[in-house]
C-alpha cells in the first residue's frame, strides 16, 4: 500500500485499513454505502500528486483509501458543443490528447499532468500555467457526477455552457478536496485549439521590472497571452544544476517565460519580438530568447516545470502557495527576499509561479547540507511570508488547496462567518464526517 499512503512531498506517511479500487460508478456507490453504514472514514485519491497532503490517510490505520485510477472511460467528446465528459481517473494529459484528437484543446495544464487525474484536478480546483487565459478547473467545469457520502449518485453531468437552475452545486465539489463526495466523472469545457504558438524566455534585473514587464505584455498582447511564468535567478541556477538543463539567456536575478497562442501563426512571432524589443529598449528586460522550434519551446518550459522536482531534490521544502493582486507581485518578491534573508540567511528563497495570476509559489528550501530534521525555522518562515501576503491583500492558498497542511491557517485567517458556512455545507453533505476527515476543516 506504500504508494497510496505516502503523499507526493513525502511529508505524510499514513496507514490504511485497505485500498479499494472500484472500476465502475456502481462499485463506488456500493463502497460508499457500505462505509456509511459501518462508520468507516474514506480518503478519495486520484493520482496522489496533490501538494497539500489531502489524498493520504492519517496514521490511525482505520481509514480506507478509495482510488479512482480504474475509472478511466472518456464518455464523450464534442467539438461542436466544445465539451468533454470523462471519468475521474483519466489523467489530465490523456484528456488533453483526447481533446486534441477531436480538433479542440483541453486547456488545463501543469507539471504533474501526466499523473494527476481529472477527479483530483476538479477536487483541488487546480490552476496551472494556462489559468491566466482559461481559468482554473472550476472555470472549465460544466457538470459533475458524484457519489455522495451515503452512496447515492448525483448525476449532474450537463454539458451546457449556461445553466442557472438554482444553486451551482457542481461548484461546491470544485476545490472540496474529497471532503464532500467522490467525483466519479466531470463534464469539462473545451476551447478552440490555437494554431500559432510563440515562446520566449527573458531576463530581468529587479523586482520592479517584473511588474512593469507584465503590464507591458498585457497592454500589447492581451488576448494572446497563454502563460507568463516567473522563475527566480536562484531557481534557474538550481534547476540547471539538479536537472542538467541549460539557460537560453544571460543569467539574471529574475526570469519570465512567456507563451503567446493565437488561432493563426501569422504575425505571432512578430508580436512577441516586438514587445520584447520594446521591453529591452525601456530597460525592463535585459535579455531574451525566442524559441525557434518545438524542441526549444519544450526546453524553455522544462526550466519552469522542473522547478518543483529540482527543489524537492535540493533539501527540505517549505512551500507557500500564495497569491497577491498582480500589481503587487514585484513588492511581494522584494519584501519576502529582504525579510527572509535577514531572518534565515542559510535558507534558499526560490519563488516561481504564475505571474499572470499573481500566484507565486514562495518556496524556501533548507539545503540538504544543513541536515534533514528538525526544521526549527519552518513556522517562522511561514509567519514572515503570510504576514507580507496579508499586508498586500493576498491569500495563503491560491491553487493547491488547504488539505491538511493549511487547516490551522484557514481557521486563523478566514472570518468566523465564512468558516461557519463551510462547516454547515460539510454537515449537510457529510453529516457523519466520514469524507476525508481532518482535511480542509480541522476535526473538532
Ligand atoms: C510537480 C507538480 C506540479 C504541480 N503544479 C500545479 C499547478 O501548477 N497548479 C495546480 O493547481 N496544482 C499543481 N500541482 C498540484 C495539483 O493539485 C495536483 O497535481 C492535482 O490537481 C491533483 O490531482 P490528483 O489526481 O493527483 O489528486 P490527488 O493528489 O490524488 O488528490 C488531491 C485531493 O483531491 C481529492 N480527490 C482526488 N480525486 C478525487 C475525486 N475523484 N473525487 C473527490 N475528491 C478527489 C483527494 O482526496 C485530495 O483531497 C502540482 C503537483 C506537482 C506534483
């Protein structure tokens, strides 16, 4: 059972009574009905790539892991209605491929897409690198099929692009992290597949330039921006060292990867080169490289997508999945760098993430050379980061969810009324508290 009871970050090693892998919705309903009658707590699991410790059981050995990985049918793809209906265990990469075969695009995309499942992406409301253009999983969610805590099946698999009939129950399950029911299938929105793609990797001297570069990109290429990803200079050095990669530009304190997409390739490279020339002229960027072919696009993207893996290899990771108003990203980077350098000079501050959403993973790595445990400064580091985020009007959880890592923060930082509403929703859908207990909401 090892792979099912240990989370991707290796932060939590639980124990389970058993791992169940139902292969049909009817089998899921039977499992849930049985657990309901016998008072057995259930931990839904997809690809187990979540970063908030929510997909693995606690240490009691009493919980049951229910894996969706055998629920793998694509039920329909419709390039006229622009929808795809698929079962929860299909991976995000497989969905992208099925949409591509139908001449459309499933736009959700992130580094774990080869293992992360549709059910997991819905349940965590995953964002990723194209959220700046297409939104997060919730924005793409048209309908869901859910097996409820008592074993009843709700078929809400509508593929309508407008449906205002009452409360949008489907949205409750987006970001619910397995605490309200098991998503067995979802209907997702597709978008037209762009024919043109242009990717550039840039270098910037200081934090102020990061904000200025985003503002210029928005002004010149608004409708074409598919991604604008931030990587720190130290993060670039680390990924080159750990993963054996090469940088396409002169090394700097900050880097931004830009991808433009459009219905036609005509003029797209010119648009990108034009904005880069303007940014160079204004001193906003200090260097840039435009990918000349698909191999170079992939090589540029690896520098960003391998950040998580490189940091995992470098030592103990303190992750802060935060977002601030986009206009304040430069300030966030500058303030965190200064405050952490003063308080914890031995740690590596390695922010990266989705600049266009204001969502920066303000990660801090305790180098392996300092020893693995204990980590006395982890709480202090989190306090420094979250105080700065709060002062800038941001959030402590942008896209990875609450899981078990942030239940205390949720309790502390969200208003009592908001928490009360969340508890009432939980009680309405899971009165016995058997769905992924202790995740999202702290166990009383
Ligand atoms: C290298 C790497 C990069 C990542 N990059 C991003 C990123 O850019 N953006 C982003 O948003 N996230 C990112 N993630 C985290 C992301 O949340 C997960 O990868 C993904 O969304 C979870 O899918 P999963 O199938 O692995 O779910 P799991 O990890 O198995 O589960 C995650 C949560 O969802 C619940 N769950 C799973 N399946 C179901 C279901 N069918 N019904 C109900 N609940 C369910 C689980 O109980 C748990 O609470 C990254 C992760 C890694 C490892």
